[in-house]
């Protein structure tokens, strides 16, 4: 049924659940799995200010998260448990736009994202990646809810 799946991760527990679901579907259907992490780019000045505010022992972690390396490493580990070898994409973009761009470029027929179930006030302030993906995707979207197991 599905040939190309795109799963998104932001490193959260709920994103891990979404990657797990995507890996299971990919394994069951022999689909190619693409893992995307997209981080809103920080200006060099913003990165500098963050480094000033953090003790130096946290700088490597800041860079690992900033570039999405830790997120991707965790997602690959999850996929390996399902015997799936994903293609990874680290994007410096708005998360929803990055997910949609990869889905378009790969011809995905399924996108899997997590949803934290934030209330209306937080959605208004932060936006909802899953809502934007649902509204703009050219293919089916599976939203894994926060309390899903």
C-alpha cells in the first residue's frame, strides 16, 4: 500500500512514537522510510547568545541538537529495531515546511508526525506542525497522539 514514508522527529518522546509507528509500517509493507528533522535556523548572533548563557560543557550538546544529529541518531536506532534502514534529512527550515519539502521531493504517500496535544493558547503562540502538515500535504498523514502506545 505505501511505498515511501516520511516520518518527522523533533527529539521528543512523542516523536519517537511517531518514528516507531513509521518504522513498523515501513517494515510491514517494504516501504522506503525517510526521517526528517527540521530546526528553525538560528542566526549566528542567536547561537552566540545561547553559548554565552550556557556553561562551556553544554556547548557540544547545543551544537548536536542545533544540527539535529542527536535526533537523527535516536531515530536511526528506533528504525534498526524494526530492521529498517532509513534515509535521513536534516533541514534548516520551519519544521512543517521541511517535512512537506521532503515528502514532495521523495513522492511520499504517507507522512507520520507526532502531536503533543497542546491547548489553543500554545498552538496560537507556537503553531502546530502536525496541523500545518495535515493541511498542506499532498498525501495521507498519520498523526500519532501523545498518549499513543
